[in-house]
C-alpha cells in the first residue's frame, strides 16, 4: 500500500516542497517506509502541523489557505485515501462528480445538459468555507458508521487535529480538513454524502410528482378551430391557425400536478433544477440551508446561493453559464395513452461560455487594449514559445467545447495568436506577417484540414518535437472531454517502484539498500554550475526526474563530489 501510494504521488509538483520540516520526497527508500509502518503498528506515528500559505482566489481578489504537509504525512494521507476510496466511492451518489475516479466537471455538466430538460428555476448552492468548516465530530461519526477499527479512526482524528503553522506560529484546527491535504477530498466527499442522501431521499421525492403535464387548454382550442376551418374548406384560416398552433406549447407549463427536482454536486458546489413555482424553489433553498446548518454544521453563502429563472437568466456552475431554451419538438406519449404525435414544451438545457471568462483569459496577453508581445518568452526557442501558447489555448478550448456558443472563443484565439506572433517577431527582429507565413501549416483533423501554426525542434537520432497552436474547430461537441486527463488503470504500476525494489544503485552498480534522488524538473539539470556531472547526464539521457542510488552516491550528489564509474 505504501509503495502504491508513493508511486501515485511522487511526481506531484508539491512532492519537492517542504512543509513544517525540510523533509521532501528526495531520499525516499524502503527504510523510510518500514519506519513509518513500525510507528503505525505501535500507534506512535504523529502527524506534523501543516505549513499554511495563502493563495489568491479567482475573480474575488481574496485568498484561500493552503496547507503544505510534510512528505511522510502526504504518504500516510495517500494510503488513508486509497483505503477510504476503495470502500466509499462505490457507495457515493451518482449525482456527485467531484474528486472521484472517471468523473469530473464534464460529467457533471453532461448530466445537466442531457437530463434537465424543461427546468424552470436553478438553485445555485455554494457552501461558505466548506473545507475549512467541516465539523470533526460529524465527520468522525460518518466514518464510524462503516469503519469499526478504532485505531484507524484515531489516526484520522490525529490527522485532522494536527494544527498548522502560519508565520511559524502554531494554531489548533478545531474544524475543517486542511486544503492541500491528500486525504481532504475523500473526507469532504464522505461528509457531503450526507447532503446527497438528504436531497435524494427527502427533497426529490417531496418535490417530484406527476407523470406528464396536462394538455394546454389554449392549444386544444386552436386545434378545434383548425378542425372547423377544414370542414368549411377555409385554407387561409387553416394556415393562419397552424402558425398560431406552432407558437403554443401542447402541455400546460403551469400544471399544478407536475413537479420535477433535479440535483448535481461537484465538491462543495451544488446545483438544483426545479420545475414548479418560485415559492416552492424558495422553500427548497430554505430546507437545504436548514439541513446544512443543523445537521452538518455548515452555512450556505448568501451572496452565492441564488435562485435564477432558467428562461430569462443564466446560472453559473463550474465556469459555465446554464440556461433553458424554449424550443418545441414532436414527442410521443407513454404506452397506454394516446399514441398520436403531438408537440410539447421542450426547454432543452443550453451551456454558454461566460463573457467574463473570455475577458479574463484574454487579459494576460493584452496591453493597452491590444494583443502584446510576451517579453518573458522572447529568449526561449520557437518550439517553447509556440508550445506555451498552444497548451494554454488548448486547455481553455477543450474545457468549453460543450458550450453551444464555443465559437465565442475566436476572440481568445485571435488575441493569443497575435500575441504569439508578436513575441516571435520580437525574437527574430521581424514582422508579424512574416512570422505568420513562416510558421503557418495545414494539418488533417477528424473535422477536415485545418490551418495552424507550428514550430519544430529537430533531435539527434530521435523523432523531432512539434508544437502546434490552433487547428481546433470551435464547434460544440456534446461528448467533449479533457484529452489531457490521464487515462488507463486507476492504480498503474510504476517503473520507479520496480527500480526501487531492485536494490541496485544505478550509479555505482552496488547492491544493497538504496534510496531515490528526486529533482523538480529536468530543466534543473541545465542550471547546475560547471560541467554536468555523470549522474545528471544519466538522468537527462533517460529523461527521468528520479534516480535510484545508494546512500554514499546520494550524499556525493548533494555535496557536489564526483561520482564513481557510471552505469551505461
């Protein structure tokens, strides 16, 4: 379990960031794992206080606390997460999408777009300081319902109450799961599963009734008028009445016997869709706030918890704007009723790219209201410049491909493309038009040929590297997913674990107890003073940020002494 946890988190960016102590992933070995296991077996393991820093929030200008645990605490936290996820994840609601395997923002948005047809009101729920306000008593009771190992529960309690260091002053943690803790996401999901259960077993059954809306009386009157006009042979009147008929819903949108309540949650962001009057939507919001306050000791944010009319306004959820469009289409009644084709109020869900998002994404690439050269990239290679712009542009586009108006990102494409060409022009002392002609290329895509900009980096005896900006059609894709997301087995077998278990130093070839030397990035090897040492050349040749070495070689690496004969 510890090797599995190590294989999953050693490559994270924070693995080389120290917490309250200087301990990092560097120097990881089987000896360290065995010492942690021995401390666990005798209940001597103690979590250290996390080092707290504050990071800015998007849009609001405020900051949120981020905890930086020590490396050993991260490793133990990942083992705890693996155990809890293996048991609890299959029991979670299908309407919960945050911090779960094979789920994410796109699966939550797809559920809303595909199944929330006809929604009248959106209830946006945002829990104020959710992760910092989780009540430890409620959380431990929720864990204790299924986990009957008191030693494990004590371990989780010690994790929650370890405290934090801010400006090197210790503070106690009376509530919350530290943001930055490895096990915090699964613990918050276990906590908020109570909310999912309340909505699914109490709110949805109470505010969902009726199989089909009643027929519209106005629609029936027009149908009767059409029949009379046909009998009279008045074709002009029939055409006029059909035009009126097509502007009316066949079902009564205000049918008092028809209600629908739908729900989806991603982490602490919840969205409810309701078909019914606003007074009942207000009642649902109040019942939700009461349950959170009385049962979960949480509070809804009054500024962010809104009730939005689905046809005249737009709700914000996971960076999208969501609304209901009034369109009509032919449907059939269920079996056992009138099987004639008839029209009904469709109210399909539409997803939109917020204008504020486009403005915010364009802002870093503009100066004086125009796309500007990025001076920080002028000294980089063409491949790095194009690749940097390409990665950021592709990430935004792939996230918003589910929006019906994704074409609005043409503005972002033009801004970033112009800024990229101006950066290249500054680097080469040329003009934007010449850079466009030099780097323009045509590629084949599943949607046909596309024009893009590409830069190539030749390499000796290896396939050249290619960076491409653009070439992504800005057309809605209902099944869009983030293609950069990791795929494959949930718990992959890591090559590094096999190398560590081999107990052979990759520098001097001696066998025995070994440890792993880690670096943050391969680019760090180019920043070493003087000629590159043999161990750095080996890491660069293998393109690996980890090297398995014996204790003596690891010590020589850190003090800068020459290494013995290197394994080729």
